[in-house]
């Protein structure tokens, strides 16, 4: 079945707009340089497990292949699972990566994880595992909301814009976090191991907001000017084997005090949650447009490296 999912694209004006996205592999920049001069591990590094069992939009074979290659270059043992998450599946894993999971309903916004899976992940983190949970605007924030709630993190689920802190060539849903604008906050992930690994500028590409518990650290902070347009109830239309899902965003609300990057410790484990998935991609569009870790002038590539190193306790 061909599924057509209608979403509002990254636009300056929030209006009723439709973009049709087919279920097909997401492209990636085949020229992306994933080599690391000084890897964290020469060989035999910790196991990094990518979840690909929850209708994930980005996988190690498509949109997140550059990320997986980068992690391998840093010496990690990258593996993939399509199974339901359980204690057995997570046994021996150092870092679990869950990226843009989708619900199984027509709108893709139902909970992507069962209660048993959420319990297994929660218990595993508290026992010393590390989780990288990558989410995005509707329907992805909604699909991951129940798992995030187990970790005391709330998903905004909408689309964040900032009229003051964005890349002027891309529009106000492409947010800039930097030392200069004060939205890139201090954390070992930001500092790296030395000055060469320090993060100075990060660009995100249309995502949702996050709000974490008091003990969490916001390292990608939303400004007082940021707003978020929440999703309204989607409409589903079926025509033979095709499904059309349309959704319009509602009126904007303040997103001040929110985040697009959170780090926290839970029991003996560590967690990073991102409110936007494009920041860890490396995509080159047909028109030459770059998205993610390959965009010049930003440190998204080093951010990806530092995220995994903090989660695996190199930092």
C-alpha cells in the first residue's frame, strides 16, 4: 500500500499546506566524510544498537546512514534490531538509538511503543544503559510521547519557529543555537574533550519543543521569542489502497523555556533527547541544498560525535 502522509512543511507562514511524502528510503549525502582522525575507540568499542522495528523514518541504510558510518568510524560496534525492545534485546548494549519512530495507525501518531517496551527501556536505562531518543514535529513527537513520559519528558509535538534566532537563508523554523545568542548551553556534550571538539553553532531543521525534569540539562535552549504551533486532529481519507492524511497546525503558543536538546541522568544511566531529527542527517537535495551534519558553518557533525561519546561515558 502506498501511504501518503500530509504534513505542513518548513514554511514561514503557518497555513493549511499539504506535502505528500511516500514511504520510501530517505536520501543521504553519499559524499559525506565520516572519517574521524582520532577515534574514541581503536577497535572493540561499545555496542550501539539502532532501533529499526518501529516504522522508523531514518534508518542506518537511508537517512541515518551517514550517522551510523560516523559512529562506526569512532570505533563503536554498530548493530541494528527490528525486534520489540526487551531486556533480552538490550542485554550487552551500551547505547540505544531510537530515531523518529512512527505509530502504526493511518496518521502515524499513535504510541510507537508498547507499555512493555517502555518499561524495558526505562529499566535498562536505570540499570546503566544510555538512550539517544530522536524525535521531530508531528507525527513523530506524538508517537514517542508515551515513552518520553516514562522518562519525565514532555513532547510539544508541534512545529517550533523563532523570528529572532534562525538561519536567515532557510526561514524561522531552522533554528540557530550558538554561544553568541546564548541558546547553546554549557554541558560536556558542548565542551567535548578539548577546544577542537567544542560545539559553537548548531542548526536544526524544523522540529518540536521538549520540556524535561528539573534534573535535566537543556543544551539546545529555545529563546523567549520561540513559538510552537500545535497539531490539530488529523483527517484520514482512504481511496482504495491509498491513505491520505491531512493536518493543519493550530494557533501559535509560546515555547519559551523549552528545548530541542536535553541531557539527563536516570538511575545509573544517561539519556539524550532531541526534538528534531535533521540535525543528525547529512542530506544533499536535488537542488544542492544541504541538511544536517554537512552544512558549512555549523558544528552538527561534531555534535553527533560528542553525543555518543557522552552517552558512552568517554565525556
